[in-house]
C-alpha cells in the first residue's frame, strides 16, 4: 500500500505514462467501474484493489466468476513464471516495497460446496426480488405480494421455499375469498409461481433460503493485525443460474442499505463490494427494479459502502448508475465493428480529457495489464485520465488447489456457524398444524353429530310402542372435507378479519426492514 495511509496505490509511472495513480480512501465509497474486453487484465485489477483495501483495513466482498481470485489467500512465489515480469513492472512504476504476501480470505458459496453457505429467508428477500428471480409477470407478482401480505398479517414466517409453497397452496384454494379483499387471485398465476419455484429448487436455489441467515457484520470484519477480510463468493457454478446470481447481489446491496446506519463521509469505507459480470444485474430487469437499484447505489455511499461494477463494456451499466461511478479503470476495448466504435467513443467521452493523448485511442491501444484510469481527487473532482501500468499482485495469480481452499475454510473464524441448516417452526409447520387442528375439530364434531343421530334413532324406535309422536329429525349435514387444504381455509380465513401477528415493515426493495 502507499506510504500515505489515506490512499491506495493502483499503478502508473514510467515513460509514456502519467503520474502514479492512487485512489483516495475517503472517496472509495463514491463507487467505481472496472471495464475491458476479456483477457485485458480486469481480474488482476480486482486482485490488487482487494489487496490494497485489505491492507488499509477495509473489508471487501467480491464475486469470483472464474475461480482465479481464490489466489488472494496464498502468497505469490518467486518460482512463478511471471516473477521477473512482475518485479520489472514494480521497478518501472516505483513500487519499491513490492513483496509477496497472502491476505485474510473468507470463502462463501450459495450452494455450500466451495465456502461457507450463504442463506437468507424468503421474507428478507421480499416479493419484488423473488419476482425478479422467478421472472414473473405483473399479475403473478401481484399474487406473490398477496401471499407476503397474508404472511405479514397472520404471523406466518416465510423462511424457506417450503413455507412459501405451502402458503401459495392455501392462497390458491381460497382465491375467490381473497379476491374480495386483495384483488384477483388467479389459480393459473399460483400454478405458474409454484412451477417456477420447483425449477429454482431443482437448480439448487433452495439452498439460498433458510436459517441461519447471513449476518452482514460477518462480512465486515478485520483481522487482529488490522487488515480487512476479503470475502470471496464462489460464482463459477452460479453462472449457470444468472438470475439467481443477479438477484443475490441486488439483495445484498439492499440489505446493506437497510441495515447500516448513516456515517456521512468516513475517512475510509466500512465495506467495498465488487460485482463481476455486472451486466447480469440489469439484463432483462424491469425499469422499476433498475430505478430502485440506482436509488440504493446513490444513497448507500452515506452508509460507508462503496460499489465497483465490473463488466466488459461501460454501456452494460444503465446511464444513471454509470454517472455515479467516480473511480474508473478502463482496460482495452476492441473496435472491429461500427457498433464497437460507437461504444468506444462513448466510453472515452465519460473521462476528463488529457491534452497529452487521445483517450479513445488509448483505450484501443493499451495492452494486457495496462489501463486508462481516472480517480476522484480532492473535493471529489474526477482526475484527468491517465495511461496506467497496473501494479503486480502480491498474492498468487490464479486459483488455489481444492486442498488449500478446504484448509482456509476450516481455519476461518466462521467455521461451523452456517454449515448446519436450521428448521424452526414457520409457515409450513404452522399451516400444517392449523389444518390438523381443524381436521380434528371437524372429526370430533362429526362424531358427536353421529352419536346424537344414533341416540335419536334409538329414541324413535322405543317410542313406537307407546304411540307418542316423535318429531322428524333434520336431515343429516353433508360431511365436510377434512383434508389439509380445506381445513386451512376454514381456520385461516377467519383470521383475515384482524391482524394476529405483528405487522412487518418492508424496505425499499421489499425485504424486511431490520430497524423496526
């Protein structure tokens, strides 16, 4: 890290390059962009930024799409084939204290295979994000909102997918009655939601929902030596379910926004997030979702959180969000077609011009490990764009072995905390109990009715010999269906007249607001 504790070193220096490029820590929560074509050095830039932030005592969260970032947990070695190139580059850019080192890493995995499991509850995810995850229509999203409303009003906790599936069964069976209060509830919409939940479950997405739920403070820790922990989400397998990946990242952003207190302008961030393959967050997302992500991104910096979007082309990021990204590292862009050239010009126009060279030409020409960069300067003013040699990483370049990963996970301060999934009483169990109680009550009522009917028949038979008149008994009531779904309908619908559970407050993206 730079000798000055208020900044981190990015690179630069040498002939044909400008002044050394450094990012001021006080502006690291003003967000950033790392862009460039495949194979131009984005991963190394991610790696060195994580190293520098960790050394400055700033925790980091990053998604590891290719598995290469796991090398942060192990120090580089002189036997590495690029050792001489790295030391040569360090000398060229004035990185005099360059040395190999490892960093404190915590591995996470939504599937629980390559890191500590990450879970949240269905209630915390909220109807808006789950609708995005399941790619629901407006009508289907409306039905899901009704289910969440009933959950909130009736004190039926939605923790895992079985809770949501059970509640949707009841909603579908009582759609006619619910429509009078909440609006149309279509059985077809309920069926579509159930099918998509089944697909999500088959893809392994059910692992995301349940308890123990992630405590965000576990991602915002420092080691005893003062270095921030680097949280790495294993995302290589997750790329097979891009909707799940994107929804999780948006959820994480919204949860941080909801939970963290305002801190104003801290000397350094409380957490910095790196979202790789950032275009997946916005591809196919409805405008209301994009608008809310833009709103969260704009406001979350006051919570001390910085967000860096990593993508191939700046055009992958919506314009309103792109305008908020103050710290930028632009690796090479290729311009083979007219559309490519247009995107290249647009990317160049987002930088503050340097009279020494053409920004557009520089973006086209920079080699692997080089970039054009612009960091926020004093008073948050964008710095003049510079051609920059990115500093070499101190940790291992490339992935670690499976055995090394297991050792890091076993030695983690969080080892054992999230590995065992809990299954406490929630909507599924509560609805089942209500159904069983209702079925039992119905059975007892029917038994009493049958006993009374038998007694009446015996009484009538006895009176035939005395000549006394016996009134005809009323016709026997039709036997009620004591099945699980129908029993729930009779019990739960009564409770819709009032609120039996604590009403829940939901946040900007539909998740539970923890500050209640």
